[in-house]
């Protein structure tokens, strides 16, 4: 799986373009802004199959409708965060004083669901905490995880806004900590890292999470 990263929008969101290089099928992840640069990368794909959302916050979905209008791809989001695409305040748009263009999802996913680009599997891992329906997209064959705003390099997503849940975040981080082997970690903001590095260096993952207090 080829994974190309673009940093877009005022909040510095990482938008990714995925490509199965054998089939040319691909996906766009978290189009906070569907910039010309992202569009040029997308044009290299034979087919854009999915627009994958790691969660429903405005900075990750602001131009999801534009992305769908241009690509015709299916919008994918968790059951729990689907309402964020149609106006629920858990979207957090009220904090910037402007509403996104609302749109309904095409595919709702939950824990353990699987999506495919060619024969490459993308497995859904429900990781609430930053939002009720935050997910990570695991690509075992590629050795990569798209962690959204759950896990960042050296830290994790905030839990102090609408829909945030500190206890749920700790459980989600523990699940990531328990994954065997190493994976490249592609987060929703800031630079990429690896799961092994985070287990050693991240102040949340390297401690006993059952004893952690916010």
C-alpha cells in the first residue's frame, strides 16, 4: 500500500491518499481540505473507492462533500460519529463559527469491519476517547495504522471537548499498546511515528494505563 501524506487546512490535519499499487484502487483519508495538491495525487488513481474518516470533527471532514463530488467515492465513518456529518455539535464546528457543508455517510463501520482496496485489507478498530466514534484503520499487510486523533507522536488526542471521554481514551490507548509487533503510525496531526517508538517514548503508552489519571 502506497501512503502519501498531505498537511491541509488551518488546523494542520494530515490528509492521506492510499493506493493499492497493483490495482490502482485508492482512498482519501480525512479531507479537512481537498486541496489542489491532494487532487493531483488522487488523479493518479484508477479508482477512488473510499473517503475514510477517522472521526467526525470539522477539521477532518470540512471538505468531505467536495471530495465526494469530485471523486464519487463512498464516505466511510463510524456509526457513533455519523451524526457529526449532518450537524451534531460533537462535530465542534461551533468553535470556529462556521458550518461545514453537511452530507450523509455512505458506509457506517464498527469494530472489526473490513474494507478492501484490491486484495489489501483495511480493518476498523473502534478507539473512542477523542470522540465517541474515533477509529483507527489497520493495514496489517502494509504494517501501517492510521490513528486519527487517538494516538500522536509522543502524545494522544485531547479529551476535554464535546464527546471526549478520558476513561474511553485510556482503554483505546491500552488496546493500541497491546498490539503485537511494530507498525508505522500515521496520525491525524503532526509527524508519523512507529508503534514501537510510542510504546517506549510516549508518556501515555509507556506507563501502566490502569494507574493513569488525567
